[in-house]
């Protein structure tokens, strides 16, 4: 067993333990009368092939439908009896299951949480019932205008990387999946080397670690057989080439009350993490909050959009820098032109010192405010460690942002935001 404590100069000092069986445990004592266990697995839609797209999310549902020790629904009943809460989420590159309890109940509830994660029965009858639930979730996602627009933008941005596919998968694929396929998928993907278990709360670190380690040993009692069908599953490891010209995709959507304009660039992800920080700042300067450049110009001063935002979405292999606006169809061309003018000005002159100072203050405060609860910390630690096997980038984020210069922001805009080559998704109402 290997144990490490991160640099004590960082804001938080979690302890990381790597067990001989491959399981990673991260623990931190926090003086709040709650404990959160968050089990992160490197399993998501980006791992899937087209033929099983949506399997990881469907499996997240089935995890709660009974184990050899717990009947379907019994886990939730036992959790609720203690006043604890539990939930789960699936994304492109991870799935995580979490529970928050009182410190006195933690030792009793941890084995239950781990049992449902690692020993789901995935029985045929329950599988067929839950398939209908997942199909309804897919239908509802298609009825959501923001989700529809986002899916179309991802399809415009990525030609082959699996980020272009929806996490829920298409209904046609979900309709064809079998319970046996899911059992094999679970056996191949839910194993110790894929797991980062994070525990934060008001218990000693040693007790948190021992409780999780013992709970895992107690519940991971069946060695999973890796199916030949899934031995080759792996996340992509190479980014796509940047856009070579302006790629436009236009759609009609009569259910929208306003048109949508999305502009996007392929940018570095976690594989080139140092390149992402300046893009984070640039996104904030352009389109986060009422003092951002595009909000003030396009909404407050010119009244050309009802809403505009800018994000630098960082994923493991490749990210997406995108600007999204709600506006009248007849304003699309004008707004795109003004956005390009703003980007060109930054590339030529960089940004103002007061803008950069404001964003630095926001970044530090946002980091502090978003990590006040045990569940916040387990999300932070679990996300970064499951993706990078390293917590230092997460804990150092405010300091790294503080170190950025005006020149860093200008160079990032010049390097990654080509004004003659980007993606555009337009949805007209």
C-alpha cells in the first residue's frame, strides 16, 4: 500500500492511498458534520463503440436494481432510514456514485454503496423495465432545446472523437442492447484499477481510509471476468486536427422561440493541461457574467442578443472553446461578425490589466466557495484524479490563474482561436 500527502502549501491536503489491488482511496478530514463517499470510475460514453453507445449510462441505472445481498430498492430504503442521500451521474469520460451520511453512519453505509456498484445482478426482467425508463429519458432530452443545440454543436466540432455522441446514446441502440452485454460490460469496466474512491468529512483520515478499504474487500468478492467483446475498449488518445476553414451547419427548429448561434474551436484538453488555463480566463473575459465583453456589447449596449455565454470545455483528449448566443435569426450574421471583431482585437492588443485582475479574483473566490462542502471536495478530487492520476493541478488552479500574464492571454487567442477556421452551428426558429 502506497500513501502520499500532497504539498501542504496547497489549500487542501488530502491523503492518497494506492492499494495493492489497484484501488485508489483519497481521504480528507473536514470539520463538517457529514461524510461524503464518491466512487469514480473511468467508464463513460467515450469508452463505448457506436454499437453500444449509451451502455455506461444505462448501466448506471441498473446498478441500483439489486445485488445478491440487496433486493431492488432495498439500498435506497436503508439509505433513507439513516437520513442519508445518494445519487449517480454518467458523463463522457467517467461515471460516479456518491452518498452523504452522518459520520456515525458512515461505516455501516459504505459497504452498501460499494455492493450496489460492484455487484449488480442485472436481471433480465429489471433490465427490460429500466430500458423503458432510459428510452423516456432520451425522448425528454430530445425535447430540451438546449440539449438539442448542444448535441448539434458537438457533432459540428468533432468529426470522429466520441465526444460527438450523446452520453445517453440513441434510442435505436438502447432498444437493441441485452442484459448479457451489460453484465459483460460491467465485468470488464468496473474493477479496482478503474476506481478512485474519495471520502471527505468529519472522521479521522485513517478511519475514512480503513472504512473504504475494508468495505471494498468485503463487497468485491467475485473476481470479474473480462469479456473478449470488451477487451479492446479504450478511451481515445489523440486529438483531432483543428478546423482548416469555417465549417457551418444550419438547422431548422420550429420549437425554439429564438435562434441559436454557436461558434467553436477545437482546443487542448487534459493531455495539454498547461495550455487550458489562459483559455479559461479568455472565456471569462469574453462571456461570463454581466461585466464580460460580449455581454456588455451585444446585449446591454446593442441589444442584439438576449443571452450570450462563452465556455472553455476541457475534456481529456480535446476540449472545445465555444460561444453560444440566443438571438433573432436576422441578427445572426451581424453578431458573428462582431464576435470575430472582439477576438481580433484581443489577438492584436491582448486584454486590459483590470479585466485580468477581475478574473483572477473571481477564479480564487469561485474555487473557495465551490469547495466548502464534503461533496464539493470529493467531486474535485475524484474528477481530477480519475482523469489525470494527479490532484496538484486541481489544488493549484487559483495560483496558476494568478500567474497568468496579459501576454499569455493574447498568445492563447492567437494560437487557438483561428478567425478563418472554426465551426458554426446555427439553429433557426
